[in-house]
C-alpha cells in the first residue's frame, strides 16, 4: 500500500471513528486497515489515533494531518482525472441513501437501465426517511427532500417536487370533500406526519403563490415515515399532503382521490448531497446525471 492509500485509509478511520466500519466501506480486510494506520504512524513518528475497545479518537497530531489530507487527497483525485475525463470507466461500488418512497417508486424500478449502461457499476442502496450522517455511515451521496441543514455537505439542487392533497374514497364517503381551507379546520382530520428530524407533527399547508397559510387539523394517528403515511390515508384515517409521484398510481387506480387542488402545499425541494471531501468520481457523476433525468417528469 503506497503513501496516498495509507492516507486514504487513515482519513476513513478517523472520520468514521471505527476500523471495522472503515474496512467495510473501503472493502479491505480489517487487518489491512489496521496495518496501514500503524505503518503510517511509524513512518511519521507520531500517534495519530487513540484506540480503545469502545472507540477510536483522533489525537491532536492526527487532527493536524487530517486537515491537510482533505485538500491533498482532493487535489490528487483531480490531477488523476485531469486528462482522463473522456476515458474514465464507470465502475466500482457507489453507496447511496434515498428516502424510502423514492427508492421504491422511482429508483429501484429504473436501476436496470443504469446498471445495463454501466456493467461494472455496483449500487449499495440504503433507504430511510431520516437524515443520516453520510461520513459515519460511509455513504457517497444521498437524496434529500426539503431544506438541507447540514453545512458540511455539498448540495446539488435538482428542482422542486409537486405536492397534492389526497383522501381515500372511504374517507370522502364518511366526511365529504372539503370545500375550502376554512372547511378543513372545521370538519376534517388529517393523518399526522412527525418530522423524523424533530419528532414534531408538521402543519397542514395551504399555499397561494409563495404565501403559505398553516391550517390546524386534528389527527387521530401520527406516523414518521411516508409508507405509513400513505397506508393510513388509504385506510380512511385522514387527509394527507404528499409528493404527486408517491401516489400517482393510486390516483390513477381510484384508490385515492385528489382534493382541494387550489390549496396545495408549496413544492418541496429535492437535492443530491455528498460530503465536501468526497471526490466526484465517474460513478458519482454518472449517478447524478441519471437520477436528475429520472426525477425531471415529477418536478413542479
């Protein structure tokens, strides 16, 4: 293992705080990762990591090296790619995390086309509705819906997803269709959606242009993921506001009905994010371009 590879191994271990997790992400034996760090420490003549049975912490010298390495390794990657842009092969493993409904409704059905175009590419697909720590989880990029709060990430905006209001036929038979925003608060109930980040129930939005009115709606059930949100609506437990792509097939089949089209929530931004230190590899760029094209028909 050359010096640059040792540096890459050390940075992965330092940022993840674990030899085992770093080895999994790098697809190397744990012993090789440990040996690489030991050899680097011996060559530099200083301890870079404090090791214990529970955790791995970076020493002050390790922090100094880590700060320099982020720039060094990014520059090294750019130099290697400088004259190879037209000849780079899309290959290797790409770790991606996306919201569960996007994984199920959009990404998974279209993956055969991407993998058919790039036979040497492998996708490790994670799906969750919470915002994970990309570095700690060893994820190369993630799809985020809504405002991205983490300033440590590079944000690549894609656009904004159109939202619709939905109810089930059973709900409409029991409660009737809401006529306007005032009728919502007076006579209707919603399926509550608790933010995975804060745990707080999100309000019902009624947008007029860029102006948003928040409507207080009762809820008898509160969920924290999109699958349960839509399932509860289908069961007649209340109204929901949801990206149209999530329920287009259910609307077409008559299993859900759109209501109050003049009182929709503002479209939600959708972005791809990746760590600042992550080099823009050929496989990462291929995924960006493919996913952006995939999402375009569903943007507001």
